[in-house]
């Protein structure tokens, strides 16, 4: 086999072809072109002799003297093209200047070859965009994971299953919205830059507003703003939002992620158990068409009864810990070498880090059915209402599915005096100054003082739900452009 030209050689050849096209008066970067439908629809609605206009990317080309066959591909599929010198005249010679990856618009007549393949007999072809770089691995699939994440557009070009996955993700968002709308929820938008970070445990990203000359923080969660809307009189609201945590990356954590938060007045966390179940069941039904599938070799079954496990009972039975023992006692027991947890110093760290250790208690217990973990200690739930029969236990649940936490919900604390007391306790326990850690959200407490009705709220990780539904091992595989170390640092 003769040696294949390098990428540099191919780029040089493509630029030479670009210059030739320009010298011939062609426009290598066109404007509008009539395309009434996707190629797949054209194929499905095939009628011989129909005049057709369509456009896409050139994905294959096979020349036989005065006859050239090619494949044209778009977001919906591909179709064969037939170029004949007797039909195109002098324009046929331009085919030699077209490369795989070029964008074309074609007009012609639908027909079939002797083998029955649907083909457009091209009468006119227009170059819409000249590709100056060769396509990845000749369309046989891009395998390099680093390139796939860093240059997602190449991943989408080369790997049709990846395109379909992100189409499924889009349908997932549509389904979540549809379900909430059917239940009377109003979609709202709240700020992504906050003067005081709050609504969730975690380290915020900090920025600076030049005109106002003040520091702001990318939101950890929209919770406190959504609760302000309950104070204002809205009864059912939700937001599909972007949140930010200035923390580590892993297969389950990306610093920028998508979360669904929903709030309902006059209900409690038990109502929210029903709503989150409906959301997930309908999402599975509409996106993958089943309630039974495998996630990374692990069976998932949404049709079986969902389990309920008490966090307080787990700690009592496994570690002889009671809610009145407090967080420090919990840390001491969980960090003891006999527990088998990684050597992680959570003393003085944020509640989010404590909760990650707690997740390791729960994850091994999850099976093929979803598990609601209830009865979290109030000390770990500063925005949740306590149980009427025990102020040390919160009306809260976390939902575990496929081995990890996917949703968090509770009955919302609406007592402004108690909320202030808990905020003050948090400030005393703050591990370090900075990042807004030493400031209380006085405006939120003031809003509660005007009166917020009893309510329940839900936060659900959309990226994690997508991982589960579409059987993806890493969160990077369900985020179009995941955060990566800058290219120059990665190379260094």
C-alpha cells in the first residue's frame, strides 16, 4: 500500500483547490440554499421522478470517468448522489476540486440504481463551504477520547451514535419540561451571578463586575431565588439551569452542570417523591422506550416498587450513631480505619464533602430499583424543615439510582427565625474566609419574614440522569463541551 499523505499535505492540497476554485470564479463559501427537509425524510417519502433540493456534507466520492457517485450526509442520514458529465457539462470538472467534508447543495431528480439504491441524479451542485482539513480517520470513527472531548465537533462528524446520544439528551429536556407543564409548573429564569453564594454546599467561582465594582459568584444553585418566587405568590415553579461548583472533576462531577429545580407550595417532601418518580419514569419511557435496561452492566428496573431507606437507621445500626451525637461524632466514626473509607480529612470541610462520604454509605446498598434515602440529620440539611416528632431529623430524601445519587428534595424551612439561627451556625462552622463564606444572605431571610407558604423543593442532576438513561460511564459523555485542562497545559 502506498504511503498515505499526512494531514499537513492534505491541508496544503485543499488550500490549493480553494485557490483554483476562486480563480475559476466559484464562491467556496456560499449563502442560502433551499432545503425543505432532512435527507432521511426525503428517503422515507421517496417517489421516483420527484424533483429534489437538499444539502449536506460530502462523506464519500467514487469517480468512474464521466460518472461520479457520492454520498451526501446531514443530521438525519445520507443519500447517494449521481453526477454525470452529460447532465452537468463543464461544471462536472469542478468535482475534482471537492473533498470529503465539503458542504454541498444539490438539485436533481430522485431515482434508483440497478441495485435499488435511492439516488439523486444531480442537475446542479453548489459548493456551500470548502473544508480545509481532512475528516477524522476517514469517517471510520474517532477513537481518541481526548480529541473527542476537546474537539466535540469532530466527534459528532465521525461518530453517529454520539450525535444520536445528544439528540436523546435534547428529548430528555423536552420531556422534563412537558411533564412539569402537565403538572401545572411554570418555567422561570433566575440569576446566574449572585452577590452571595448560597442554596447549596460547595465552593463557588468568583468573578468581578467592572461597572458596579463588586465581586459576584456563579451560582451554586438557584434555590434561594426560586423560594423568593414562592414568597411572591407563585405556587409551582421550576428552572432547568446551569450551576457551578469550583471543585474537582470526576466521572460524575463537572464544574459546570445542568440541574432541574422545582418548588411546590402547600406540599411536603412526600409529594416530591411522587413527582420525581413520575419525571424519571416518563423520561425513560419517552427517550429510551423502556423501564428496564442496563447501566454499565447493572440492571435497572423502574417498574418494581421503589425502596425507602432511613439514613438515621443506617448510622444507628452500622455505627451506633444518633442524631444527637452531632456532626463531629459522625466524622470521627466514619473516618475510623475500620470503616474502610478512603483516608479523607472531612473535619472542617464543607458539607458537600461530608455528604460525598455519606454517599459511599448508600451507594453499595442500591440495587436495580431506585432507593429513596430519608431521615437525614437536620445538621446536614440547613434549608430543610425538621420532622414534627424530632427536630434533629429533617424531612428530606435523596434518590439513588444505578449506584449514585441523582436527586435531592425536602420540605422547605419557612421559619425565618430558625433559618437565621441555622445560617449563623453555618457561619461559625465555615472552614475558611473568602468565597462569600462569611456572609449571610440577609435579603433571603428578609423575604422569609414576609411569609413563605409551606412548600417542598427538588433538585435533580440532569447530566447524571442522562448518564443512566443512555448508559454512559462518564459525565463527560453527556455534556457536549465538558471542562478540560487547557490544551497547552495538557500538552505540557
